[in-house]
C-alpha cells in the first residue's frame, strides 16, 4: 500500500513539475496574475509569475486611490517584483526576495526563481524512478526484491526475510 501511495504522490508531483516548467517558459514573454480581494475589501492577495520568477504579495488596509487600484487591477507591470524599491523591510538571498511591513506600508511578499519550484517538485519523481530501477534490476538478477539477498542457491524463497521469490 505504501508503494502505491508513493507512486501516486510521485505522479502528482511530476504533473506539478511539468506545470511549473510550462509556467517558467511562459513567464519569459507573458505576465500571469491572480488577484483575490476579500469581501470586506480589507486585504488582497496577488500571485504572479514574471520573467522566470514566481511571487505572492499580501496587501493590508490602505488609504487612497493606490489601494483601490491594487484591489481592482493588481500591481502595474513596471512595479511587479521591485520589492527593493518599495520602502519596506527587504531581504534578498540566493535569488529569493522577502519583504515585510514597515511603518505605514501594509504589505508583505515573497518572490523566488521558478526553477526552485520545478526542482522541488521533481524530487519525488526522481526518488520513485531510482526505486523503480533498483527493483527492476533486482528482478533481473537473482536477488530478493525486499532485502537484496542473493537467491542463486535458494531460488524459491528468500532465507533472509522469508519472502517468496516470485
């Protein structure tokens, strides 16, 4: 049962990896944005992909036309991912950017390279492939698929773990 669950999760992870890679390629010439405003118009969340990066920002209560513009249309293209110029607390490390509220600015965000998400989503399929190839190699050679014991002397049953050879 665990093996089937691991295989299913690996397949889902592979689909996610392929979707992220497609988004990565698309982000080179297109900007994708999703902006969700809460019903009371107090907060909004903006997720976007732009120039090989994925990011999300959360906007708190603000005043003036700028806040209404953010809720209705999202950020203008020229200010997306320019977190360092926003005046908020800002850190950048290994290609990732993190920003948190400072003073009167009420928004926070994170942005990172798209290849990070693709590499993270590719871990489970790589582990599944490695496990599958190892098991396939054990089936071809005369070793137990459960423990790896040499079955040339006892081809019917493994003397180490008691598992049937078939």
